[in-house]
C-alpha cells in the first residue's frame, strides 16, 4: 500500500539531516521540481501542500520541498538547470523586449487579418445594396417582391 501513496517517493535513512531545498508559492511548481528529483533518484517530500490548497492567499511561499542534506548539492545543480530552462521559456513568451523589427512584423501580420475582416464586411454591405437596388427596381416596374 505504501507504494500507491502519491507523496511517497522513497524512504529517508537516518544518515543525515533533512533540509528544505526550496519553498514554492504553488504546489504544482513544487510537484514539478519533485518529479525531476524523483527522475534523478533523489528522495524528497513536499510539506504544507494541504495548507496552501485550503488557504491559497495566506500561505504564499509556504510549500516546501525537502531533501537529505547530503543530496543538497545535487539538488541545487538540478534546480539551477531547471530554472535556466524555465527562464528560456519565459523569454520566448515575452513581448516586453521586442525591437522595432518585431513590432513592425506584428503590425503587418495584424493588418493582414484586419484587411480580411474588412473585406468580408464590404462584401456583405455590397450585397445588401445590390438587393436594395433590385427591390427598388422591381417596385418601380410594378412587380412585387417583398422580403
């Protein structure tokens, strides 16, 4: 039964002290980092997950990821690698550092989309006026066409 518990990723022996490797604002971040530790074979546990779920606004920065003190150097190297990967992802999604060429490209792309939308609007208005002219012509010629 102990193998089926989600928070149980191994046993801690009595060879060293258990320390907090990092504290997170969200449980999902702690679990993501913990999954990488599990993949590396480093035992860990997550603390305060229930408190942060029950009271999310009062426990910011309270979800802890704990490891053995002897594994702390390996954990720090793994965290540094993961932080670098996450920072690259943030840079890819950011528009704050766009230069003039990027801005011109985005404006051109949006201008094409807007032009397509305007073309459809012009076509609909044109069809409406053509139908209005046909209706007027038919009424003048005493033909009745009511729509």
